[in-house]
C-alpha cells in the first residue's frame, strides 16, 4: 500500500537542479522532492506521496495523522524493514519498492 503520509522537513537542499528535503515521518527519515511545494521550509509539515511533497499541513494535523497511522500499524507497513516483511509473508526477497 502507498499512503500519503505527513512529515516534518528537517533540511532542504538543491540537488542537480531539483529542490529536495530530508523529511521525518514519525521517526523514519526519507528524501523527498519539493518540486510541487518549492517554498516549503525547514520545520514545516507536508503530505508526501511516492516521494513528492504534495500539500502543506499544520503541525497538529500532521501529529494526529502520524499517531493514528502508528496505532493502526500503517507506518510499519509503509516504512518497515522489507526483509522482515518478506520473511513474514514467506517471500524469499523483499519488494524492490522498499526504498520509497
């Protein structure tokens, strides 16, 4: 499943002409493209889907959503260890998409 997950911007940089951010999703940190929200700043929150920040979000909404996803086990499902997930499902190799 691919969720649109809220995350907090930890850092912003330009890489090869593309504005990128390091984003914290409740303890999981990923690189995110800011092409759709080029004015997003450190400390702000955004909804991220498949590696792209799509919409700015207030902190309270982001925290509530992350807490809900955590309680439902959806963060582990989305960001969990692909080798562990493969072992649980009986697959020999994790999904190639695990780097999302």
